[in-house]
């Protein structure tokens, strides 16, 4: 079961529309909460952001129905899809939270009209293809959402509005619902990323479209050990489905890049991890000299976990990862006059994740590798860099395909069954909340087409040529 984690509140994007109700699915929410709690919470609330509910439980259910309506718009199925839904206490602190989790309630193979034999499918898709409910009386999707947010464990709580105008400090509920329902509808593999083993000895439909660019093999053709290695082989685990591959150039933009301008001996382009907080790198780029931040305190005076004692005015600060949150490092550098921050990793290989949320951050920041950090600091003073964009690449793609999330170490509940979080703009099915999605389903629709879903978009297109 996949989990969605918090990075920062989401903003509104326009909802994709189809203009026809032909072929729409029916998604039914089965409220499994007890009396007086969760979706049945009687606490009085005022209507907000287009949500007309007057109790907390009613607003939660109205938001859930909006998410169901959106998915119904795009998916073709004559078989009802039932979603078990509950609010439960999940992991939550002031630094982050598991917002929700969801997944298919069962798996099915060799049903009527199965496109690929001896291969697992989720029950919603299997029933749609078979034309009958292969799951019987059982629900197709199990889901739960974190009740602790409304108890003040993380910022200000859930925002149940339907308008995308999420107040500062709140977490929008609608995109979390869309994300988790996406997992239950088919955005997940049943193959273990930790052992590499197929579920009950059979591959699932996802394994046909996951490829490791290092070996050139699809997951379905690998042995268990090869799949384990591939699950942590970022950025080389990619999705090869033809619909996603054809559409992503129309969706993804350019990735951020660090260009060292001088000294000449280290000049060139270097990979970065953009932060989930603070403003984006300016479209025209940002050029400045690099200065090593010094907080004069603790075992590492360059970790920027305390107020900076040297002058960073007009500079791009470089700081070390570790000891405190990324946001604090950037705020301390910002307060010392920095115009941007480079956070050098403290482990090799890889880039710092750069997660977090703090509205006090007003300058861009990126993570760089341990080796690249050492290269820069070893040439100070005199290093001039530009933070900008690589116009020859697509952010979140590699080798002509969209990347899947494959960090090292493996993250249970997040790895493999998500798009990479390096996509720009961010995608609905990344492992963490991002600031640019509210009610779009973006490339998730094309991935569903790849695994076998008939979509309303497909049916309308076909009708146009009858």
C-alpha cells in the first residue's frame, strides 16, 4: 500500500475536461468510520471554498465525492468501483506526516478479456476489462487518511475547500484523495521492491513497462536480485508505456541545473535536486559567486544550523547537509544575505532530498552531491555559478522515458509505485505533496491507458472517426 507524504501545500491548476459523459465509471465511497468520528464527525464547521458541508464529517465526504467525480470523468467501466474509506491516526509531527495510504484490495489474473495472460491486475481494471465484478462483494480499493492533521500535529490541518485556495499552513485534502485513489485504481506494482519477488509467483502488468536503463531489461525479464538493484537505481528506472512516452514532452518542462562558470578547471554543468519549499529558480537563471556559510557553532560550522556569522550578501551560499532541517539552513543563509543556497550531501552517491515546508523561505535552494560540494569548496574563493535550467532535457525524464521513484535506500510504501519527484511541473503521482497540483491527473491518465484502462478520452476520440 502506497503512502503520500507532505512536502508543502498545493495550489490550483485547471481541471481537465472531456465534454462527454459516455463511458463514465461509477465510484462509490464506503464509509467505514464509526459513529461520531472520521467521515461521521459531527463537529460544526462553516462551508468553505465551494464545500457546502456544515459538519467536519460532511465536508470530508463531499471532498471525497469530488475526487470520485473527477476519476469517473476519465475512466470507462460498467462495473461499480467501491472504495473503503476511513480516517485513522497515522504518523504525524511538526516536521512531516503520512497524509494517507491506499491500494487495491485484491489482485486478479486470467479473467475474461485479460490483455496479458498469467499477469496480475488490480480489481477495478480487471472488472472493467471483464465486464463483470471479478471482486464480488469485496471493495476494490482500501484507503485511509490521517485524522491527526485536524488535531494540530502539522501546521493548521486539512483544507476541505474545493477551490484550490489553500490557506498558508493548511494541507489540501482533494489532491491527496486523487492521489490515493490513483493508487487503488492501478498506479502500483504488486512486485516486492525489497525482495524482487513477484506476488504469488506471477508478474503484474506494471512489470511489463518498468525498465532499467543500466541493463536495458524490463522488470518482467529480470531475476529477483536484479529487480532489487533496479528499485534503488535512480535515475535509471523508467516507465516505457507508449502513451506516457508519447505525451510527456507536452507535459514536462526543463530540469534545473548548476553551471560552474569559473574557475575553468571545474567549469561545466552539474546535477541538482530542487527544494520542495521556497521560490523556484528564476526562469532567466541566477548568477553569483559561491561563499561557504559559517555559523561558528557545533561540530560542523558549515551546516548552517545556527545563525551565520560571515557575510553572504549577494552570494550563493554553500552549506553541508545534516544536523537540522533543510529549511532552517536556507533561512539562516537568507538572513545573512544569500540569494540562493547549495546544500552539499553528506553521503555518497546521490543528492539531498530537499524536502520540507516553511513560508519564511524566500530564496531558491538546491541539493548537490557530496563530491560536487567538495569540488566547489575546494576551489573557494573564486567559484562563480549559475542556477538555471537545461533546455535540452525534460525534468523527470531519462533516455526518452519518464522516471519512476527509485531512491537509495528503498522507501517502503513510496519506492517504484510513484513517478520521480524531479518532474517539472510536478505530477499527481509523485511520492510527496508538491505546490503545483490541485485537481489535475496529468500523466496518470496515460499510464492508466498503458496498463489497459479504456478511458473516456479514448472513447470520444474513437467516436469522432466513426
